[in-house]
């Protein structure tokens, strides 16, 4: 078990935490806090190429659907403008 004092000492750099204790602490974090924690350990470059390379197939498919929808909306808007002329 990892006590509050152990965690405090770890945070200020005066102590160590065993890996099993750290794993329990991390798993107890809310998902957003856990994601932030791992982001701090391994920052992800936010450029488009990096995001695409790390995305799952489902995430890539969703992005493509969104792009297609935005292009379709733009085409419809362009056609309406052309018809108004």
C-alpha cells in the first residue's frame, strides 16, 4: 500500500514509489487525469501527420466521414450560390 506521506515525498523528489503502487495510483485516476498524466510522460506532437499515424482505423474513418460531410456541405452551398446568380 502507498501512504499519503509516500506520495508527498515522491512528488517533492524525496522518495520513491514502487511500480505496483504507482500502477494502482494511476488506475484510480479519472480517465481525463490519467490521459493528462500519460501526455506529460510522452507528449504527442499535435501536427496532422502525427495524429493520423497514431489514430485507430475507426478514428481515421470518422475523420474521413467528417471531411466528406464538410466537402458535401460546401458543394451544396456552392450550387445554391450558382443557382442564385
